């Protein structure tokens, strides 16, 4: 069944025939990307802006870290670093509404249920606002016990408290920012999302040295710059939604959804949130198993993981950027276009995995030396990086499959895969391989987990009724 729609020029009561035709043409044009454009064009139109936005975000993170470290105050740097789990919490809450609602919206638009899609978009936005406000209030109310739980003591505590307080005040903006950036792509407004993200990152980079050094605000200044950057991004995306989007809404009067759509949002949103928890779990588990092999092993893995994350960031951006196209075609029951999109998605992931991972593997020692000159760290880190890169094609396939399940509303496969790659399967791999091969088993655990999880994804795909 094709998702194409015919538009017939005919007079409509109460509207000039030419005006009606222009309205129909506009509607046809906005759906052209999802319905008629060649799959590669539609794919890259949606994904490239997200990739570029993520790259700018990566640069921002490096610059932000640079300015914080430039204070040469170890206690300040430690205090800011200890607040990292707070960001993971906010990303998790943002994904709950952002990825959850956008998955449902893209399918509803494919089914021509635009009014329901509009309601889901407004619910996702205002739901994230409410949760963001509640999160900020709870963070402020329990600030001291939370900071102690994060490990802040002594001089570090004061810096962490300064940073934490302003991050808590900015919690609504930071949670909400992940909602419109996902929703706007369901209407093909990927460039506008990128512009908002870049604007927020640039503002943050400009304000960092002003607040931290010129105004001598230290950790508080770094937090305020981060919050204001997010506020700007959110403000731009709200404006785009109100002025440019034809189907999405941020109006409270549209924030009502059916029970079916509500459950569908959380069915995908909850596993998406858990993914952030699993990443944190995997990091803690890895470090705890490496620490007995020396601090140089922990340092080497820290650097190798950062290098590897550049590849993963690119692959994740392409995979998630394609979700609206997959969801639209699935909702429209256009199986042929859905197959073409998935196959092209797989091709892109494999090309990136082979090309970028191959280059990184060949230049691994140089990449490690860029961060640290210690010969032991460089040697171990190069080996670690190559072990992770070995499974890059499988990681790419995994990303295609899990985003496919998310886009099509397959909640159980999404949950199973989320809990597996950096959760249950990873834990089994790291303990079993360490028992068998010691240090080398630990550093190969993620690669083995990638292979096993991808095979599991293939089995789940076969039982899902989705054909490639």
C-alpha cells in the first residue's frame, strides 16, 4: 500500500478554489520528503543536520572541559565532574518524552492522523516541562544528601554545590530541550533543530570564559553558561514549532492524548531512558574490573572510550536521524519504501563502521598520544581501542535494529535490547571473559557483547513481522 496521496484541484465551499489549491500544494510539499523523495535524499536530509549538530556538541563539550580545567583548581574540576550523573538523569527524562513522543508522532503522521500527532507533540512538550520542574525542585530540596551520594566532600563539596544549584534551577530547560529536537524531525525540520543546537552551544562557549574568569564565578559560572545555552536552544525550537511546523504544537490546549497513545509514548520512552542508565552501569562495571590491573589501565580505557565515542556519535546520529522516515513509512504501511530505507540505513552504518573504524585502528597509537604521552597508557589504550573498533560493524547493525524497533513502536524488543548490550549481556561477558582471559577478556567484553546483542536483534526482528 503506497503512502502517496492524490491532490485534486477543485473548488471548496467557503474557500476560493485557488487558495484551496495552494493549501493542498503546501501540504503535499511538506510530505514530499517522507513519501516521494528518493530514499538516499530523504535519509541524508534528516540525518546530516543531526550529525553536524552532534559534532558541534562534541566541540562544545571539549571547550567546556577546557575552560573548567583552565582554572587549575583541582577541587573545582572534581566538583563539576561529580555532577555528571545529574546530566545523565536529565537526558534520560528528556528521552522519555522526546524519543517516546516522536516515535508515536511519526507513525501517526504516516497514518494521516495529524490531529492525534499534534496532541501527542503537545503532551510530550508539556509533560517534559512538568517533569523538568519537579526534578529541579527535588534536586534543590535534597541537594546536600544527593551531593554526598555523588561523593562530594570537603573543599570539593562547595564547588559541586555551586554547580549543582544552577543546574537544578535549569533542569526544566535541560529536560525539555530533548523533546522538540526529536519532534521537529518528524516534519522534516532537521536543519532548524541543528541551528537551535548550534546556537545554544555557541552561546555556552562564549559565556564560559566570561562567567568563569571575568566575573570570577567559578563552578557557578560554568553551570549558568550551560543552562543559558539550553534556554536559548529551547526558545528557538519553541519558536520554530509555533511558526514553522504545520502539524506539531506547543499549545497547552492540544496536550490531551488517548490512553492508547499515552501508553505508546511510554512504551518506547521508558526503554530509551533506561539506555542512559545502562551506559552508566557499563562504565562503572568496566572501571571496577579494570582497577585491579593498575591506574594506567583505567586511564587508558578512559581515553580510548572517548576516541571510540566519536565513531559511536556519528553512527548514533545517522541511526536516530532516520527514525522519523522509518516511522512514517511504517505508519503509512508503505512496506516497499520501508525496506529500502532500512537497507540503506544498514549500508550507511557499515560503510561508516569500516571506513572510520579502520582509520582509527591504524592510527590508534597517535590518537592515544594526542591525549597522553605515557608509553604504558598509549600501549594499553591502543589495544583497548582496537578491541572496541573490531565490533563496529555489529554496533552499527545493532543501532539500525533498535531504532527500527523504536520507530515502529515495538516496545518489548526495544526493552530487551536496551537491557542487553550494556546491561545483562555485557555483565555476563565481562565476568566470563575476565575469568577466562583476565585483562584481555575485560577489554574485549564490549566487542563480544556487541556481536551477541546484534545476533539477538536479528532473532527479535524475525519474530516481529518486519521484513528486510
